[in-house]
C-alpha cells in the first residue's frame, strides 16, 4: 500500500482515526486572519508517521493531522542541527545568513525573528511554548514572544508533558479578540541522543526483552557509505555504534527505542490537537507541523544528525486550514524547506515578509496553484563548512576543506547508495551543480558574526 492509499483510509476515518481520541468535523468558513498553531518536534525522521506506511510504530495523533492536512514528501531542513535550523525557521534565512551558523549562536540582532516581525507588522498576539535554543535552551526571554512554558531538564520524557498541558490550557482559555501565533516546541525524539550515550556499549543481551519480530528491519542502505568525504567518515567513527561495537541486533534495538520516543511525543501532540478540534477554534486555525531535522536511523550506518544524507536533512511537513488547504493530500514532487515557513505564515497573516528571505511562500502551492519557482533548496552542514544543493533530480554535496564531493541521482537512487561524482556520464550535470553552488555562495549575505574560518572563499 502506498502513502496516498493509506492516507485516504486515514482521512475516511478508519485505522488512524479509529484509534485516536481526536474528534473531527466538516470544514466550514473561517475569518480572514487565522490563528496560527505551529507544532514542531526535535530530531524526527521524516518516515516516522504510521499514516505514511511505517508499520513499526503507531502515531494516531499525527495520523489524524495528516488526514486534515497537505503533507510534503520532499521536505528539507536548512541544517541538520537544532540551533541553525531553528534560526532558519524563525527568520526565513539560511542559518549563516541569520547568524546561527552553529549550535550556541543566536539570531543576529539585525535579523527580526518571527515573533518580533508579527508584533511589528500585525495585530497578532505572539506566544511561545518549549525549547528555544537561539541561543538559550529553556528561556522565557524570547524576543517578540510571551513565553508560556519553557520546558526544562533537557529531556522530553520529563518536559514535553508540561508543554502540551500548557498549550492545552492556552487553547481552552484564550479569550483575546486578536488572532494568535503560538509555536509549541517539543523535545522528543531528541532523547535518542541521551539513549545513545547510555546504550553505547553493545551488551550480549538487550537491556529490555523485545520480541524478535518487533525489532525493526535495518534499512536497505545500511552499509551504503562508499566514496564519502573524510569529515563524514570521521563523524561515523566517533559515534556510539562504532565506539561500542554494535551488532546488527543492537542497531535494530536502537531503531525500536527511537520509535518509542516518537510515540511519546505523538501522545503529547494529541493533547493539543484534542483541545483544538473539540472547540470551535479549529475552523479558524492554521496548523503547521514539522521538525528541526531528522535522525540517522541506521541509514548509511549513521546515528544522530549533521550528515548530508536525507535521513537527517529531510523533515516531516504538514499544513492544515479548513476550507483552504486540501485535506489528506500528499505532495511527492515539489521541493519545500523550513526556510519557507516565515514567508508562508506572513502571507496567511496578511502581512509583508521581511526583506532578504531565502525561503519561498508556499501558500499558492498549498491552495493547489503554482509551486514556487526554485532551482534547488540549500542546506548548510558542519558549521557552514559543508553544503548541500538539492535539485529535483540531484543532490550535490561539497565541503570547504575536502575535495571529495558527492553526487546522487535522487530520482533513481533515493537511498543515496552510489556516489556518481567520478562518473563521466554526469560531467555536464556536475559542472552545472558546481556553478549553481558557486552562484548561491556569491548571492547570499552572511551575518556579521559568522567567523572568517566558517566562510567560503568565492571568486
């Protein structure tokens, strides 16, 4: 069964809706400026939603939202690391253009964030719940937002419930006459980072008894890591599986554990959606869901993030607004990016976008009209020392201090199993992609706080 067939079933109210406590209703009219509820997770692989065919986990809340949304299969982050991608989400600029070239760097003072811009240009009330990380992790001092709950402790297992309860209380009690903008930032499944530290050593027996038929299968590209740049090889060698001498069974246990963490955050998202869809507010609320980046999830024998592969660079992306955005639709062709969130939300809010944005307005595409005119989506990696240029046909990867480039034919090799950079048959394509990369480097404007060592020499 393909994704569209399964989603049709979900939208009709069978398996996914039948296991969910959420209550839906038919689409009706809405006010001109919708409320905006933006829910995002931390480190969630794009293929971790059961409505899209993953049989190793159960996500009734996200399944329900998918049945109410248009979802994207070719959805990318701007950097497969928390802080830099969040910088793009809340500014519409590439990480280094926003000043967030690495974790620990904040949005440059010259660049307005989403909350500041909405307060300046609209009558929206702006609130925030959860992890910020630009640069403070759990802070109530977020420019442009009134913080309702910060989260704490660095673990989703102990803080995500507090976030979902705060969002639930807000949705049940908000009585303001103005529309609201509310980002809700969850920590899970980022807890996999702590899980990896705790479970680095491959024990002869698994810490928990998991039936063999419940351990997920390893992906087809598990061993596909040939022709990589040295920086990428070094990253793999320093991660827990290599250090702990994992067997394939331990890899499968890691997959099983990660899926349980996704299910945890799905339950918290369900609390929020239940509060929304059991009220009258749902008909006037634009709901966006995505994540800041993905997770290696054993593809290319990787864990964590910071690789140029789709497993860490792709993110789930759904958008729902009754009467305006088609329900239960999956877009499998158009490239979209987290960079697109800022200009898209500005359009729905009826305000102009800030200048110098790197993202595209997705509202026409979400309404079934023309897709954004774009040749590629850019992705920064390794503190802006590596770049990905993703076109509809290819993925080109280059590192500043490494001559080992990578090229993948994404139409015929979506698992990125064969590096074609030395294949003479692709000479013209490689030249075109190098030229595209060079032009992008020349055109973009980096924030003043990006160190010289993290900039590329462009002629």
